[in-house]
C-alpha cells in the first residue's frame, strides 16, 4: 500500500526491449477494466478485455489493514514459510488476464483494474491491484517485451520461495522475494517476483523479469521511497495482514 516502487539505475544486458514500467504508462491511452467485488456474486467480468474474477478460498491470506499500523513485533519465519502469527484466512478471488495464460489470487474485498496499450490486451497488459481503501497495492504485467536495470547492491533477504504456478516456465525459476538492497547508505525495500532466489550480500539489483512460454511476467508490490524505518519494521509488516496478503498474491501467480 506504499506508493511507487523504486527502480535501479541502468539497463541489464539480459533483455533489450521496452521498459516494463512503460506498460504502466500506456494506461493513459489504453483501456481500463475493473474487476471489483460484487455482493451478488464473487465473479466479475471485464467487458473491454474479457478478464475474469472468480471466488475461491485459500488458507494463506487475509484482507489488509494499513501497513502503517504494523508494530515492531519480532522476526519473521525462514524463507518459504508462513509466520506462526500469520492472520486468519480470508475469501479470495482469482483474476485471469485476457490472454488466458496468467492469473493470480487476491482478497475478495480488493479489486483489479486492467490497463492496455491500445492494441490487443492479450499482447500486453498491466493489472493494478487496489485494496478496499482505494490504495494501489501491487501491479502484475503480462506481455511480450520487458526491460531490466541493475547496479551493485548489498542485499539482506527476509524471505523467498519458489512460485508453484510458474515452476514449469524457463529457468531461472520464479521466486516470491522480500528483501532490502542497500547502496551508499540508501535502503530500497522490494517485494516482487524474482528470477531465481535472491542471494544475500554483495550483488546486483534484480530486474524481476520472469520468462514464460510466450512472453514475460513482472509483478511488484508498490512501495513508497522509504516504506519502513528499519528492517525490524519491515519484518513486522510482513508478519501482519497486509504483508501476508501481498506475499500470497505473488505466490499465487500462475501460467498455463
């Protein structure tokens, strides 16, 4: 719920194409579709892009209070596990992109808005996930092209785990990841899909490009520039309802 995700400074050589962030900027000239919860049915249909949202249940996520209310409560579980203090489960919906390949689960009282670039939504689209208070929480991009950037960092990893629904896609395997990169005493907190498990210590900033059978996926939680006072606050947020909801969303992303 924290605003705009920070991005590193220069292009990585692995992908030479348009910036993934450009998918978001196309919203002004494209179509927008809301998949908001319905009192009569948990399914919502996106008429401009044939996107679907269907109800389901999952034990892994709770709807979100404000992250600013998270206390400084202790640590967090080992990578790939759910903290024992995780909130109780909540009803979920499933959002499926117009291409029919990419989908993810999100809290039933949140909504999804789809932005396309004026062409076919099956070619390139960004789904923005918005919580019950109207705050943009995450974005998921599915398209044919993406661009990455990188620079040297010193990383502390809080959690990472393979994403089951993307296990069959090309290596490196997609991972949910929550960590902080430090450079010149500046801390950048990120929760997103990473290509491979992020490594702690000295390394390079991650581009977050997940390759699929016919394109790429990028998925990021939206953080403001300084979302947490320190690492303990970040761990406390992760253990709370909002952190667990967004973690579950990233882990639920699948390609078929």
